[in-house]
């Protein structure tokens, strides 16, 4: 993967295909390659040039373990779009990546043709804050959860009941989660500090770019009512909700998510 120097860091990215540029922005703790099994092939087949990036905090991009704020990630995405030709680009984000996309649409509308916001929020609520605080406390105290227990908890929070009723599918997911483990490096730990943030819904009323907001019906990390609030705040935004999908809905229900993506991005 190529690396470009932007905003005082080295940013790792990957580009495939030809045509209009689509930039995919991943959520907390995940590399850009998570988009590659499902979304990148669908977008390439539709005639788009597709860029994924490893946000600061995710190697081989600089980890920036001393800390970061959402504006840093917004600036990095803007710099990548400029590096790849200046845009405007179609921007897709999930979870924290969706926050990056909506803040980019607000701060740099010249770089955003339109945006898709998956599993997003414009504010936190008490449950989300408590989960975020507890997760950070575990890491700061050096507590590593037993692998299989961590896998089960991760599955409960991120997968839909439909997936968990499928013994083959859920076993595969549990193996992936157990292999990943609960320990994180300094870069991901720095990303986790961004999980608590101020209410931005009023600010999003100034977004002028077309936006599609997608909630996942079984999302326990960022429940779909939080995504709907973002759609209600952004003038003219469209809201869609995907059934049988948890926080990882773009991986659980890729066909439906890709259908919504392509319909909106192709205009």
C-alpha cells in the first residue's frame, strides 16, 4: 500500500479501479482493508475508482499514540482526496468513519460530492458513554479479557440475532474475534478517546451536500435511532434502515448495503 505524507503524519492508503472517486472511511480500531471483501469489488464493478485508508492510529499509518481528535481524521481524509485529484469525491464512512464523513461534508463541502453515513450518530447517550468509559478503563488498567469471553461479548454487541442463530456463521465470527483479542496498541487506544463527543446535531443542519444515512436495525453499539437523528438534522438527507444487521451490518448484509450505496452514489 502506498504512503503519503499529510498533516505531519504518514498516511497509508489503497486505490483500485477507474472513474469517479469514492473514499471509504473505516471505524474505530479497524483498517481500511475491512472494506475490501464486499464494498470495494461492488464499487469497482459499478465503474468507480475506490480509495480506502488506514486512519491515524492504525498501522502502517502513524499511530499517533499521544492523542488525536476527530478534526485530525477529517483533515487526513481531505488531504487524501486532494492528493488523489482534489475531488469532489463520494465519501462513505461507518461508525467513527461516518462521523469523519459528516464532519468533512460540513467543513470541506468543496471536496464532497455526496456522503453515505453508516451506523452513525450525532450525539452520545448514557449507555454509549458508559460502555466507552468501561472499555478504556479495562485497557488503562492492563486488563485483557479471556479470548473466548471477549469474542462472545463482541459478537453480542456487534452482530444481529439472525447471525447469532446461525451456528456456522457465528462460529466463524467468534474465531475472528478471539484471534483479534481485546488488547490494543497505543494508536487504537488514542482513537477510543474520540468515542465520547459533544452533541453535533445542530451543527449538521448546516451540511449542504446530499447525504444518505443508513441505520442497522439490530445495532447495539450505535442504535438506529441515533442514525435517524443525524438524517433528521441534515437538510434533505435520506434515511434507510437495514434489517437483520448489527453494528457490522455492512459485513452481515453486504448485498443490501451495497444496493443502497450504489443507488445513491450513482445518483
